[in-house]
C-alpha cells in the first residue's frame, strides 16, 4: 500500500510518465481463420495519470479506513476474516488500477466484486445481510456479463489492427497515451464499436450502481460502515467510472455511446438524489448520494471529459468517505441508523459533527470545499458541450436540479442528526466520541475534503489531468470559468441548505401534512420507485417459476418418456409370455403356424421384396 | 471301403460309443458310483476331443490325429454320405467340449443317485449323434444323425423317472420333436423329388439347374420349419423354455449348450448350399429366367426369422422371474444372433456365428452348471432367491457375473468378441445386411437389462434371513463339489482368456470357414 | 426328369401329412398323438418311394433304401414315445397331455 | 521405444487386482497405486515431445505410440495401439488427480474396502484406456469397461434408490454405446479402412462421401452425446449422481462425462469433417438447449447433489458448444473446460457428500448458516461454487473465457445466450450459498464436527489445483496447444 502511495506521489510529481511492463498470462492457439499467429492474453502493469489518480485515492482512503476499523470493529467477531478480505480487496483494487489491458482489468474487476460480496455479507448470520450480498453479486454480475461481451468485441474485431503499442496481436494492451482508437474505426466497425461501448457502459453501470442497476448499492449498506466507506463510496463503485474513463481515453466512444452515457449519468444523478430526500436511514441517504454523485462522473465522462469525471471521483472519494466514517462513528456511538431517533449530537460529538458538516458542505458544492470545484467543472464541461447534441439539454438540467436536492438531503441529514439539543429517542445510550484511531481519519479526511479541490491549482496536478486526457477530444476547462453557471449552482446549493434548515433545523421535525398531494410522491420515493419489488418479482416469481416448470418437465416429461419406454417393453413382454401356456398342443400349433409363416415368406413376401430390392 | 479306411475317420465317435458301452457294462456289473461313471465319461470325451483337436492340426496334439490330412477339406464327392471339413471338426470339438464339461460337472451330483448310468450313457450317445451331424453331407444322413441325438436327449430329459416336471418336459420335447422330424423328413422327401438326390453337395450345385421351383421351395420351407425346432427359432421355440426349465440343470446345460447348435450346423449345411451358390455365381437366380430367386428368398426368410427370434426371445426374458427360464429365453435370442451368420453366409459371418456358438457353449452351459450347483445349495428357482448370493459367495458370484456379462456382450469377454466379429461381418457385408447388425445390436442392448437385473439381485439386494438352511458343504469346494467347481472355473477362465486374446481360436475358425465356403457348397 | 406328375402325388401325401398334423393338434391322448405322428411319417415314406420310381437308378435305389430306414426309425421313435407315456402314466395317472401344464409362465 | 503407456495401464491393472484382494490394506495399496500413477503421468508430461506438427489431410502422429497385433483375420485387422497427444495428456492428468483425490477422500470406507478401492481404480483404468486408445476396438473396449465398475459402485455403495439408478445408468449408457458401435463399425467398413487403427481410419474417414459421413457422425454423436450428457438424453445423470456414493459421483462427473467430449473430438469431429460440418446446426441447437436447460433446471433443485448434477449438464453443454464451433480456439476451450469442470465438479460433489454425512441431509432449504459450525466445509463450498460459476482467478474462468470468445468468433451475437445463462448459473450457486451457508443456523445437530482430515485433504488437493491453475492457466494451455487442434482446419 505504501508502495502504491509512493508510485502515486511519484506520478504526481512527474506527470504524464508511463511505466509499462507485462508478461503473457494465457496464450491461445492460432487458427488459420481468425488469429493467424494465435493470441496472447497478457498481464501487465501500467502507471499513467489516470491510474495514479485512483491509486492515490485507494491508498490514502484505504489506509485511513484500515486505521478507523481498528476502533470501529474492535468488538466484532471474525476480525481476521474482516482484515483478510479488506486487504485482498485493496490488493485487487490496486491491481485493477494498475492493469494495462481490459482482460486483466476484468480479472481484478471480478475480484473486487467478490470481495465486496464477502464484505457486504460480513454479518452473514443476518438474513438481510446475506440477501444483500447475493443481490449485489447478481446485479453486478449482469453488468459483468455485458462487459465481457464488450471485451470480446474489442478483442476480436479491433485487436489485430490499430495504433502502435496497443491493440497488437497479443491482446489489447492500452495504447500509451496515443490517440484513442475511435478515429481508426471504419464505418462498418463503428456499429460494432457502438455496441461494445454500450456493453462497457453496462458493466460500468453494474459496478457504479447506475440506473437501472442501482438497486444493490443501498442494500449493500448491510455491511460494516467502514466497508461502505471504502468500497461502496470511495473506490470500488468508482471503478465503473474509471472503466468508462480509460475506455474513452484509450479506445474512445462513438457519439451514440456518449449520448447513452450522458443520459444514464444525468438521469441517475437526479433519480438517486430524489430517493435520498426522504430516506430515514443515515447510511442509505449517503448511499443514494453516492449513486447520484457517480451519476455526475458518468455524465462528465460521457460528455467527453474523462479527466473531469476522474477529478470529481478524486474529490468525491474523500468527502464521501468522510461522510461515511462520520456516520459510522455516530452509529458506533448510539447504535442506530435511524435519523429520526438521533438529534443533538452536535454537543456530544463535536469532531464528528464538524467532520460531517465539512463533508456535507463539500458534497453540497459550497466553495471552497472540494466538491464545489469538481462538480462545477463537470457542469461547466457539459455546458460547453450542449451544442454537440440537443439531447444533452434535459440531462444537463436534471443534473443541475440534482445540485439543489443534494444540498437539501445532506443537510436534512445533518440537522436531523446533530442539531437540536437531545436525542429524540431517549432510550439511546449517551453518545461520546470514538477512540483516537477513529477521530484521526476523520480529521485527515476533513482536511482533504477542504483542500482536495484546490489541487487543481497545482500545476503538476493540472498537467496530470491534461496528460491523462491524452489526445482526447476537448481540453477541459478548469476552475470557475463561467461565473454565472457557478453562481447558479452555488445558489441552488445554498437554497437547498436553506430549505433543509427551515424544515429540519434546530431539532425541528417537519411532518408532511397527511392530505398533501406530496404524500403519494413521498410513498413512491420511500419504496424506491418500487424497483426492488419489481426485481424481486422477476427474480423470484418469474425466473424461479420458469425453472420450477422446467424441473417438472424434466422429471415427468423427459424422464417420464424414458420410464414410459420401460413400461411399454414390460407390457409387451408380459403379453408375449401369456402365449407360453404350457399346453403342448398349443406349442404344436405354433410350429404349424410357423410353418405356414415360412411358406408365406418364401412364396409371397420374399419374392415381393426381391423385386423391390432388385436382387438381394 | 476296407475297415481301416472306414474305422479311421470315426475314431472319436467310436471312442464315445466305447465309453457308453463300458458304462452300461458297469451298470450291469452293479457299479453305479456316480464318480466312477463320470470318470469314464470324462475319459472318453477327453480322448475324443484330443483326437479331434489333433485332426484340426494343433501341433502338440498331432499324435492323436486320426484322419489323413488330405481327407480334411478335400473336394466333397456328390455321392458320399459324409465329409470332413475343418469347420465340422471345430463343431465336433465344441460338442465334445460341452459334453466333457457337463460330465465333469456331473461328478458332483449325489453319489447314490438313481439312473446315473443312463444319464452318462445317453449323454455320450447324444454326443455321438452330434459328431455325426458335423460330418454329414447327405440330407438323410444328417437328419438321422440329428434324430440319434434327439432320441437320446428325449430320454436324457426324462431320466429322473420319478420327476413329474422332468417327464412333462420330456413329453413336450418328444411331441414337438416328433412333429418337427416329420416336417423335416417331408421336406427332404420333396427335395429328393426335385433333385433326385439327397446329397447336399449335389443339391448345392444343382440349385441352379432344376425345374419344379415350387417343389423346391416347399421342400426348403419344410426343412426350415423342421430344423428350426432344434435351433429354437421363434415361433418354433415354445418347447425349449419348458424343457430347459423342467430338465435337470445339468441336462439343461447340455441342451441349451449344444443340442441347438447341431440344428445350426444343419442350417449351415442345408441352406448355405443354395445361398452360397448364388453368391459365388454372383446373385443370378438359380432358376435363370425362372420365377423365383432361391438364394435371395431363403436369405430374406432366414433374416426375418433371425430378427423375430432375437427380439421375441429378449422380450420374453425381460421380466422373467425364474432363473432357468430367463436363461432359456436368452439362449433363444442368442440363436437369433447365430442365425445372422447363416443368413449372411460370408466367411466372416460364418466365423462370427461359429465363434458365437463357441462362446454360447461356454456362457450358457456354464450358467446352467452354476444354476445346478446353486440349486444343490438349496437356493430356489426364482431369481429373487439369489438375493445377496454374490456377496455371500464372492467367487461363485463373480463367475456367474462373468457369464452374464459375457452373455450381455461386455468387452473383455468371449461373448463380446463373438458378437463383435458377427456384427462386424454384417456391417462388412454392407448392403441390407447392416440392418441385421443394427437389429442385433439393439437387441443386445435390450438384453443387457435382464442380465444387469440379475447382477443387481445378486450383489445389491440384501439377502433375507436364509429361509432354508443352506445344504452347503455337504460337498467339498464350498458345496459345489470338485468336478463342478473345476468345470465352472475352467469356463470362467476361458471366457476371459479368449475374450482378451481371441486370435488363435478366431484364426482357426476363420480359415475353416473359408474352406467351408469354398467346399461346403 | 421332367413330366413327373407331381401334383397328384402331393395331393395324396399332402393329405396324409395334413391328417397326421391335424390329429397331433387336436388329440389330447398321448397314444393317439403317437399314431398321428406315424400317419404323418408315412406321408414322407410314401414320397420317397414314389419319387424313387422316377429317379435314375442309383438315386432310385437310395430312395427305396431311405424308405425302409425311415420305417425302422419311426418304430424306434414310437418306442421312445411309449416309454415316456408309461412313465408319465405312472406318475400322473393319466396320459392326457392337456393335463400336463405344470411348466408354464 | 520403452512402452511407457502400457506401463501406466499395467500399473493401474496391477493396483486394481492387488487392491481387490488386499482387504483392510486396500486403501494403502490404492494410495500407492495412485501415487505411482501420478508420478508416471508427471513423467509423461515431462517427456512429452510436443505435437509433431499437423498439416491438413496428413495423419496426425502421436507421442509414446505403441502398436502390437491383436486380432488379424484378413478382413478384420485389430491392433493394440496406444498413443497420446496434448488432449489425452491433459485428461490423463485429470484422471490421476481425481483418482488420488477420491482415494484419499474415501479413506475410511468401511463397507468392503477391497472391492471399493479396486472398483475406483478400475474405473480410472478404463478412462485412461479410453484416452490412450488409438484403435477403434480398443477404444470401445475401454469405453464399455468403464460401465461395469461404475454400475457396481452405484449399485452397492449408493443411496436409497441405488438399484434403480444403477440399472438405469447401465442400460441407458449401454444403449448409447451400442449405437456408437454401429457408427464405429460403419466407419471402418464403409470407408474401406485397412485396419481399425486411428491412422488408417482417419485417412479413410476423410475420404468418405458427405452423406455417409453425416450418418456416421450422427450415430457417433448419439453415442457420445448420451455420455455428455446432452438434453434430452440426460435424465440418467441426475438419478445416477443423486444415488451414487460420493466417490462414484466424483468419478462420474469428473471422468465419465469427459469420455463423451474426448470421444467426440477424437473419433468424430477430427475424422469426419464433412459429416461434422453437416451436423453442426444440430450440434448448436442441442448445445444451447443443454446449456440453458441444465442451468435453469438446477435453479429449482432442493437437493444439493441434484443441483450440482444439473450444473454439470450446463457445463458440458458449453463443452459441446465449444466443440461444435469446430475452430481450434473452440476445441482448445473444450479441453480446458473439461479439465476445469472435472476438477470443480469433483470438488462440489465431495462437498455435497460431506454436507450429507455431516448434517444428515442434502436438502438445501432445511439447512442454513452452517458456516460457524463447519467453517472448512463452508470454505470448500464457496471456492467450489465460485469456481463453478466462472469467477476469474479460479480454474474455470480461463476455460469459459476462451469458450465464449470462440463462440463470439464463430456465432457472433449468439454468444449472448451462454453469457445470459452465466447469470443464471451465478444465481443458483449464490442463492444456494445464501440459503445453506449464511443466515441464522438451521437444522444443525448438537454435535457437529468439521471435516475429518482425509475429506479435507481430498478436497484441499482439488481446491489447490483450482486456484493454482486459475492464476496460472498457461501451465495447462501450453500443454494442449501443442496438439492437433492447434492446427485444426475447422470446417
């Protein structure tokens, strides 16, 4: 991990350098048709701006979360399992970040997936945890399968031609910072490439919990909060965005793909935010916000600004981890996740509340906190692209609206948890800060949450982003260029906070009037647009029903036929046996019958057949 | 012909006759100990077997050779009654082997048993009849030889004069036998009318050049039906099951083992003539321009009989409850396989059929011997009475399992080799014959079911508390008695040995069959 | 050997054979069955004798010889049959074959 | 040269015989035999000269070839001919591994250990024979010889319905091999091959007319297909598996199913290219049906063993698909898959066996949360399941990846079907784990002990293999790619 950190820092200091090494992992035989000289699937490492960026996140956040866990998890059983799986995850994540081709990427991609599966199911005695783990695995699996198909297409159709360095016959090593593959594609190839891009999008959507594969992430909150912070906020879920980013940088998307990505991203950003608005569970609120933020990143990548997306990923990782850890220490202290039971924790847990506040401000995009810069970049970047396709508009607006919601729900959470002067549920134990190992990470992350955005003003960092984009399309805008735009977004943010304060501030609890038309909306939101219900129905009723039916057919139709055959033979046998009467005159009768039969054969049947066969 | 040249060729037959007479003599002298008599019978059959093998030219046994080499496979005369083909000698060997094994096994029958002399005497006489069948070239000579065997076997079945079942079996055997005799002789008479001779070689050559097609066809029809009784073709088979069931198991071993085989050899002699003639003349009708193609007609008829026989036999065996009847039906279906060889009539096919006959003597004879032995141990007639036998008596169970697997045609057994050669021959003959192979193979697949069922009963079903206290160990060798134990052991070993390396035997049969195809017709 | 009036012979011997077989099929009494067999057998013998008359000398002689042999053979067969009848009678007390159906499915 | 393959067969034969009579010491003899066998296999691989090279039309050569006259009747020329190429070697290795694993796993078999271990060895002997046989009769002989020991293994040591299952297995598969035999004989005699040897049959077979080739191919395919098994001729498998003793299931799934795949490649696809080409559509349809059916049906299973059995059907369906593609990539994938599935399914059957005699039931719904009481067993279950659903870094993934890539290569978007089925496969494994391993403990007896050492050892071997070859697949692949499929022309 430290090593990873060094690599990352080194990359920071000397942006745009590439370290690339590889060896053959699997050599497939060549066949005359397809791969004349066979194919080697290679495994290698590639350190470039993108990976460096993510590597930094992984290592820093990973380290802090490990530290935090010491305090947070101390009274849990199965700690060895916990740390083993966590370390495995970090290793896999590092591998994923450093991998230099899609296949290797996929290998680690699956590995982090399975780690998350185990960690979500860490409290496996809890049925809810077990089922959440299952859900996470299966939903992401759908994405993975699509991803795999994407790999095939790239591999099969684009692996033997293309820019030097990458796409050689020995697999599809990323082209080192050279122009993306897209320009090379001829017309016919481009449809395939579109499909491939969509498949990649599918994979990313699965991992990054984008609509419609978003259902698993909120449920994944069944895992320990530390896991949520590391895997389901900072790193793994970001891998989807990272995938899109590297694809767009090294391979490139067709415009259709880009539109699709923008659509998914923009919509998800808003869609998830709405669900966060009403949810009573503090962790799930943050989870929804994660989905929504990931939506922003996807949006950015889709619009062609891979590095901007990653920039947001970078900042988001810190403040979102911060939020989670803060929430974690709250849960650690009072043992509930229900916002409506909390309240007045500001006094008893100063560090935590401060940390959560900072995280909230960052998330709400209030300058100068980290979230502001990156989110503002995204909006700016997309805004600059609105011309390229009319359909960008609605999603841009959705994303914009989401800014307001974001500010509102996160501060709703903050006010509910920390404002006021006492907990609403008196039964809760008296809250107190966790041990130092839990506070230190909070402090550090808070620091990052404040300054991470400002990195953009470091020339090295800027260069990093610039080089990272490689020769990709548009050089992105950095810093608040379009003041009006920024102004509006900040304004929306402030407005959101204001609304939150008006409804929930100072321990107020706003109850939506029963007759209000919004009730129905609220209900829908609380039920998460009934997605989970629908999926369960498909999974349990439909698929399982079908398989039950198939099982029935298998047992009673297919195998029934076999057994039926046995029975037929049996009955024939019994029928024949009845002829064995034991009466000798019957036997003599058979002989005579046989004699006549032979005559029939000799004198009638045989000549007839012979005439048919023509001499036999 | 002077005595020497007459006596010479018939040494084996005379040996057996001598043994039989000696046995009757001992009977008269009051020496009726089973062991003694069996020893005499064994000695006689062994000597005869040795001389036959010597004649076949097995170098180490050449001292026993009694035939001048030039006699064997010599071009047959169109007038003689008998000729020595190497195939015939091989059949003699098979018959003698079976007789030898049966008399050896019978050594283990209770000492004081009544009618032991009759048993051995008739056994030997029946064998004499068979040996004569194997050398016949004249239709009447052939039929009479068969009758010698038949009459001996009628009595053999009945030699338990107090056994109602045996007598009933004998009665059925006799009536159907007599009927078939009538039919075959009638057929023979018609052929005599058509050809003016009863010499098979003459008939074989004359097939092409004779009027009265209907007369000929009727004659062959009667012969097919009459001989089918011995071969136990469906629907001429009904007697066999009851007889094998009712007869003492040792006798059943003999009947199922070999008596049907003389019928088959008779088929070779009688029907291969015309069929082969057609082959050699290239399929042209014997009644050139005439209405009927004799060879083709017979081929089709026999083919139909073969398929019907194997199928019905298997189906009948499928759900059979009694062990002996199951074996009986299975040997009926086996007859169907053998008939394929006659139907195709090429040298490979005859090789296959002969091999199948050899295998069947071992497998089926062995199986019945085991049944007899197990019966002596107080195990009932039903298959279910054999529950757990395989685990109680591993060796006996293994031997029986081996025989069943061989019957089922599982590789590394002689049964597989024979079927393999037979069906290969069918495929090799190509044309429509491949369907005979398909039918036969499907049938053997069907047959696997009932063999496997017996295995299942013997090894997997747990035995109930022994209802009847086993009479075991009244005799040595685990209640089997040495004679039977040796016989069974020998058979088991041979099944595997030949199954693993069949080349010597197959080679001999093959060359014999080639001579037969050239000479026999 | 053309011109042989086969037809009328076949009528005769065929009739004999038919009678024999009919008896064998319908009679239940073992003795009667034996007789029926004999009748049928005679059809064969008749054939041989008749054909022998038309056959070339050697074959003709052999034909008559065969006839004689067959007569002898038939006698043996009957003897064996009778032996079985006696034994059967002693055990079952009847010679009605229809009552001997112990061996059956 | 030194008859090394005969030596291998002899080793197993000797081992079998001795084991049968060894009584209480049977297991030691069996273990010794397995170790020697494994060593010999290692030596084979070590000495393997690699594929002599393949030019279309020429007869492929084989390594370590031996040939002795066996039955020569002029029209019937049968030899004892053996030899190996990469495909056979991989499968022989599989046999060696599974044999040793099985022997160790069933270390404390108390019911007639002599016959038990003897029959286990005999089964392996038959399989090795099939893999090395280069003569049609020899091939068929071993092919059939496998049935008998398996019949006894199921019938004597099996579960409650073992009698029915064993009979069904025996008859069903025997019928299939009979049809196959017709095909093989036809192959020899219709092609006018001079002998039953692979080489002559190969040449003659290529010379046959398309129609003849097609009929022969279909006959052969039926024979091999039942062994696979392919839908709808698969129903013997669940019964056999559910009733078979654990060791039996392991050999059944691990080896016997592979015989079908191997036979199809060696004796049908490579010999009858034209017929294969004609039959390809049929193969595709059946393959897809098998893949989908196996996976979907296993989703509905309550019995752990039945579930694994159907998942085997699903995997063998992928094997068939890979073979049906007829590309070198496909055949490579098929062999990889066979090896992977051999190891993984063996592991899973051991798991279900252990679950059965640890908890007295294999009924998934009535179990739950067994992880705390038997962590080792639970771990084995997870590794097995994850491997079987094709998780990277485990042995199945490289195989499935190759197979799917080959499918895309051959069938383009049809690959979506197997890909979609991957999700279902994942679903039933994950669901099974959720119900059985996780959640609150259910249906757990008071006194539960984790795996005894020998069971753990047996599985551990397979787990180790699963992981090692999953991380370093080239170890296996380089062995195969030096075999004829490397140059398989592909229709």
